[in-house]
C-alpha cells in the first residue's frame, strides 16, 4: 500500500523529468491551446500577469462605457505598446527576428495562462476574462497582415468545410444577395465559402450577412473573423472550466495562491505607481501650506477626507492612513507631513500629538517599526476596506455613500449635467466604481474649459488609483496654463 502511494506521489512531481526550457513562437497570433512548460521566476510570474491585467482591465472599461471598436483600439493601443507589445514577423517587408521577438511572445503566452489560473474560479470571473481576451485577440487579428492571418488558419485546423464550386454556382444568387459586404458579382463569384453550423455565427446571422440553408451557414472568407472569434471564445471557455476543476491541486503551493488571489481582486483596478515628476504644478516637492490649494486636483474620496479634517481638526486611524499615504504619493515629505498633521490637529496639545500620532506618520514613511516604505492605497485596496462607521470618512464614496449624498458631493464639484449624474448612478448600481470616478474626472475637467480631457478616460487608462487622478489633473492644468500663456491671456 505504501509503495503504491509513494509511486503516485512521485508521478505528481517534476523530479527526474526533463524540463523543456524554450518554446518556439513562429507567429504572434496565438489561440493558447498549449500551456507553457518552461520555468520562470516568481517575479516574472507576477509582473507579467499584472502587465496583462492592466490591458484587460482597460478593455473591460471600454466595454462597459459602450465604446466602439475604433475608440477602444485608440484607448488600449498605448497600454499594449507599454505593457504587452507583440511585434510582427516583418515590418515594411523586412524580416523581424531576434530575442526581443521571442521574449514578447513568451510573455504574452505565459501571462495568458497565469491569468487563467486567477480567473477560472467563478463563473463571473470566467465570463469577464473570456470577453476581454476575445476583444484583445480581435484587435490583434485585425491589425495583422494577410500572411499572419493565413498562418493562423494553417496552424490551427478549425474543421470548416469548403463549399465545392458546383454547389457555390447553384447557390450563387442567394450568396450574392446575402453577401452585402461584397461590392460586385465578380467578387462574390470568386469568393471562397465555408459551411458551418448556424449556431457558430450568431453575429453574422443577426446582421443577415450570410446565407443559411438546412441549419448550415455559408460564410464567405471575408467574414471568417466571426468564425475565428467564436472558436477562440469557445475553446477558452472550455479550458477555463477544466482549469477550475484542476485548481484545488495548487492548494499545497503556498507561493502561488496569494499571487493568484491578488490578481483576481485586481481585475477592475490594477496597481498604479504614482509619478513623482507630476506633483504640484510648478513644484518638485509639496509643502504643507500648499495642500489647501491643491484640493481641486483631488478625487472625491480625498476631498471628503480633507473636508472632514478641516471641519473637525481630526481624522480617525483609517482616514489618516488613506489620506496620509495619498499625500505622501503626491510629494509631501515626512517633515512636511508632520507639519501638516500637527497644524491640522489644532485641538490637541503637542504632547498628545507626539505621543499618539507622530510615530504613525513616520511609520508610513518607513522610518519606524519594520522600516517598510508604504505605498499609497489603490482603488482596489480602498474598495476592499471595511465600510466607514460613525464619524469616519475613509473608503470609496462611490461605494459607501448613499446615492443622494454621492450626487450632492459630485454637484459640489460643479457637475450639474444630468447625463453625467445619470451615468454615475448607473455605474454605481453596476458596481463599476472606477468608471464612475473616471466619468466625474472627465466632466470636471471638461467644465474647466477644455474640449476634451487629458489622460484619464480619453486615449489613456481609466481611474484606478487616487494618485493617478491627481497626476492627470495636474497635467491637465499645466496644459491649460500653457495654452493660455501662448495665447497671451
């Protein structure tokens, strides 16, 4: 009995087995049918997954905001180039080879399968992951040249039946009538057609772009994208279900589970690293005396904390943590932070302040205790915090405020457009809090005198961090100031 158990245990390990070090990536279009087998570090595991997560989160944001494909591509393209580049085999007729090409495709391959582990856990996560990945695949397929598209069809046998020439001639009139995308009879007569079950091309049938007979849809080669996307999403759905059943076997690996849990919680709001170069307008370091003048660049959550602090001359612990780390992120040094909090807590004595608050402020800057240099809290972290109690003002207003209080807070920023307020209500009801915050950013900065806002929400990522909101607002103010200076105002 013990020998049999030992044999089964050894079969589940990699000891004594040959590890494949490298895989070939001949093309950049990948259906992700074969999992990666080579070894990577834990740092690569987390970094690659987070980079892909940033792209997928922005794709989902565009989807919730009902942007068309062209607008989505314009928004996501900068993020793809920064976090998930994927170069073609040739550029302007010149063959593109090298280690960089392989490393890009390896990162794309591994990051996809890592996120499978994170988002296979529930039906809701699987649905969102499939939708975002399918949009990403569509963007890449449409941007690929004909040779790359043909290589995909050659490499993966989709099992489509080519319509014989005699059958095509007998149905030519029906095919011509249904193929509205084809501009002439000559084109439709030379077009290749595939026969597929009608349920595999619901989009084409809905728009009446294919001829259907006996439960079979006759799909022209020019419309094969719909077929490929259906194949991609269905295969990914099945693979995620299989992964979900196999996931309990990872319970013994304590290194991976915390990372996977962190990734699944960060689908809506991946981590943002504040840009220290965009602190206060015209200043490299923020002074305590400048905070009041910078409140116009704060998101609603930080304005709420600042207003409560000025009114009560006090904030409770969680509010001090959230607001203090935010101020640290915009450029407030520890010395200036001590000045700011001491003057703000005007109702307490020096002795009480030094005894109860000074240590905590220095601790956030890594100068006390375990010397850990804490980062400003992201939207994902703030959303998972406990709801504020009585006389507490931390958290996310879009989640924790009542609808009336939230609308009043937004109107206090000068937003009176009923369309914007209605959109915010809908976003909150759908629990898309970061989209509601982005909507408010766009409304406030458009009202400030610009035709379109800069950065957040237009051609850039949505709000996923309070310090991102601040950085983009400062950049916007600088641009407006530069335009006014150039026009002589």
